[in-house]
């Protein structure tokens, strides 16, 4: 029953469990040098880790049953590594926690790549279209794919003469990636033309932050910041962008965390500190009741007005940042209620290339709110466009949620301008307060 529920969760929310877009909030494990051990010892190692550190989000973990399970597992014979892996998978599935799971060496390798933001490949993002054909979503700037002239919507017919019809994305990724300096041959269909491209595999840096400057109708310069995951280098990427934009005299910022399923816990804390000077950012509550509180360091990069865009795809690390911004009254949240993942995972390598991630704590927003399964409700609720918009329209006024966010940001900017220009000896204070209350932008925070 538990295993079935686990699979249903994975089917319903694949973006939260895939290596490409991890929604797990990670703390790095220090135990990464375990020597190769036998099948039973590996199973027992996982059992011991769960027994000591697992925090059950449903609060129904039964230690007596867990002891019985250990005896049963260690009494079995295991023919090979996969047999042992299957027992570990079933053991973890019995916990009824979709975030506590086993990763085989291939999955764990891809997870580390995703967090590091670097991989060896040709620099293309791929997907399946409505006809189940493998297509290029976009080539990555500065990559071999750009140099070869690959374009969005190009269909990949074959990879090193392996036909892609019916091929999974995971298999395609495996064939395209390889050792640095080696080549891969792609057969491309562009409209009705067949192209053969031989590309060299190189180190590709995957940027997790993109930005642009939007000019409002009133002439305000808006810094638009889109964060698509929380990797090891995301904070540094955003820091570099913010420092540059601050020199260009932005009036305010729109931080877009929509469809961002999370990533590194530390990354979410560091990014919150870019905007929050002082105050609590997040607190974590472990199995033993130990509470760890993270706060601002007093060296934020900007104090300009801020709006954060969120939706049901904003999870875990995205919710840490959103909760910190909202509870500290640092900015306004615009969009839809977030996913609701308030749990912290730790990653435990098993020495043979595989690993286990297990839930070890829950996190609370600065106000002490447990958002797990409940999510965060935005200050201003706005549904996404009825009809899907193009990728190029995201973060523009054709994007309904961005448009609403920009409008709210302009209101905040105008309010701050009015306050800074207000002269109590020459202005009508009561009228000033009344106007700002009517516009719902009056605040002295």
C-alpha cells in the first residue's frame, strides 16, 4: 500500500522527484567515503540511518515494527546488487514519505550534476512534443549546440545512429552526454530538411538565474529576476546580477520563483540574505526537538521595493525565500498558493555510487508557521493566463501574474516616493494618509 502511494506521488508530481528539477532541500552529508560493503551491510546501514535520523512527517513511525523489519531483511539472501537495491526501495517506501527515497548510482550522479550546475554535454535542453518526438527546447548560450547552429523546435531523429522514436528523455540524455572532448552525432529534422551535426562534448554551465530590465509605463526601471532552481552556485549568480543592476539604478525588483521546485537549503538562506538585512529567515526543527534558526547578516545587497511571483510549482527552497520575504514584510507575494513542502532532507551516499535522501527536519517560516502540505498564500492572488503563454512572454506584460506584480511594485514605489517627499509643514497629513490607504499601499514598515 505504501509503495503504491509512493509511485502515485511520483506520477502526480514528477518535477519534485526527478534529477532534472529536484524539489528536495538538501544538507550536505559528511559521510561520502564509505568503502564498498556487502549487500546485507548496505541494507543495514540504510536501516540504521533511518532509525537514528528520520523525522516522520506523519508522526506514525513505529520503532518496534522497524526492528521487526530489520530482522526480516537480514534473514534474506541477496543474489546481486539490484536485489539489495530493491529491498532498500521497498523498505523506504514503507515509511510513507515520498521524500525519503533511494537513488541508484545513475540517479545520484545526475542529482549531483544538477546541484553543481555543471555537466559534460553539448548544451541543449530537450523534451517530448505532443507527437512523442524528441525536440530541442533551447540551446544553452555559449555551448557547442549554439556553435553548431541548433535551434529551438529542431527534432532529434537519431543520436549516434540510434533512432529516437520511442526513446525516453533519460536514455537520450545518457547518449548525448559523455567524456569531455568526445563527439556525438545528432540527426536533426528542421521543418522538412535533414541536418547531420557532429558536436564536441564540453563542460556546460547551467545558469539557474536569468534577468532583464523592464521599463514600466511610468518610466520606472524594474529588475526582473527569474530563479529556476536553488543550486550550489545560484546565490553567487544572483549576487553578481544584483550588484550590476544596483549600479543601473533600478526602482524595484520582481523575483520570479514560479515553477521552481527548490534545491539546496543553504542556497535559499543565502538568497534570502541578499534581500533581507536583518530578521529571521527560517528555522528548522529536528527529530530530537533541536531548533536551528538562520537570520539575516546585516549586509543585504538591496533594500529596493520587491515583489515575489509564486505558484503551485514553487516548492521547498522557493517557499523558504517566499516565507522569509512575506513574514519580514520585505515585499509582497503575487500569484497562487505555493506547493507546500516544509521538510528538510539529508543526502547519504552509500559508497557504491548510490545514495539515500531522508527527511530529517521540518522548517518553519519566521513567524513560526509550518507550511508543509498547506503552502503559502500570496498577498495578492492572481491566476495564470487561461491559455499557455510562450516562453518569451514570461516576465512581460503578456504574463498576467507578472503584470499584476509589476502593478503592485509600482504602487509600493510611488508610496515610498510620497513618504520621502512628504513635508509635514506644508502638506496635508490626513489627506496623505487617506490617499495611500485607498490605494492600499500605505505602510510605515
